[in-house]
C-alpha cells in the first residue's frame, strides 16, 4: 500500500470536511444574525411569544414611519376584473419581468401605462406575474396588472387602470414592529412564517368608479395568507389568498392599535 498517497488522501478529506463544517457554521451564524436583525425592534415579551408559538420572521422589518394619507381615485370602467386577458400581438421573454428597463423595451408599446406599475414577486400565481400600480414608490394593492406567461413567454395581460383624484390628510404611520407585534399576539397561529412586509395602499373595492385606498401595511405569510393593517388606525383585514380572478377576500376587522404608544 502507498502510505504516502493514503496519507495525502486522508489529509485532503479532513480538509474538505472542515471546510464543509465551517461553511455550515457560517450559514447558521448568518441565519441567526438575520433573525436577530429582523426581530430587534420587537418587544421582549413578543419575542418570547414568538418562540412559544414557533412563529418565524424571515422578512426584513421596515423601520420607516412616513406621513401618508388616503388616495382617492377613479377606477376605469373598461378595466373590470372579470374580463378575459388581452392577448399580446408579440409574446416576449418572461425573464424581462425581472428588469424594469427590459420590460419597458419589450412591452411598453403593448401595455398602457406600464411604467406606472411595479413587479411584486410575492404575489405571483402559477402562470401569472403580478404588478401593482405605484404611487410615489408605494404599491396600490387593489390595482393590478397581471402578465400571463407560458413556456417562458409572456403571452397576455389583464390590467386595472386608475386616475388619481386627491390625497387625504397625511398622518404618521404605525411602525411595522408595532403592527407585527400585535399580529403575533392576536392573529397569527402557531408555526406561522412571516415572509414579506410592505407599506402601501389598500381599501375595499366598491361598485363605483370612485375608490379610496388607505395607507396600509401588508403582512404576508409563507402559506399565502395576507393581513392588511390600516397604517393609521391599526384596523386589520385578512385575505386568505388572492383568488384566481385577482379579487381580494377581505374579512372582518378586530384589532385596533393606538398611536399614542409609538
């Protein structure tokens, strides 16, 4: 037996094992650091409750608390949610969805007001990319542009278009940490995983051209359930999952947060 060669093989094997173990340790430390960063703003009692209920927070916890007001807008009558998708004259590569400039080049002349919408990775459904109308960098969660894709091509779209009328009185929004803490205590079930938290606008859709969307925190869970929390009053509406037709299925409000505790 070539002991020198066997010795070299053992040394290399141990070295590779150490590298693998070191990498795994680094991943564990990184995961723990990310978790600590995500939950750093939460009260200690809510952190303990999270552990008891096995609730995880994988999303970044935003620290912003800007002043926002209600948006009043007109929903175009010809953009009803029940319409069939409009077929594109020329299908485009589905990869363009990930780069706004490429999407504008390929679809800007086929989809009206495309530049006013932003892609939302967390709202995708099978065969459908979801974009939301954006106002000053924040999504309007009730106003969608859905891009239908098949075989790596975007083949059609369904769009809601709006005309903004006015902006209501602006008030400082509730911190995301306060919203998440209250959801943990009151709404979230054991084992829930919070996968995304965004500040935007949301409101109940009425059978009318004129609509109102309020500043809202959207808290999404890994299982598809969505909570919309009014960013001023703290009122909560739940959306188990966006339906195939894009409609919201909001139900009941029960949680009211107090601004005075900010």
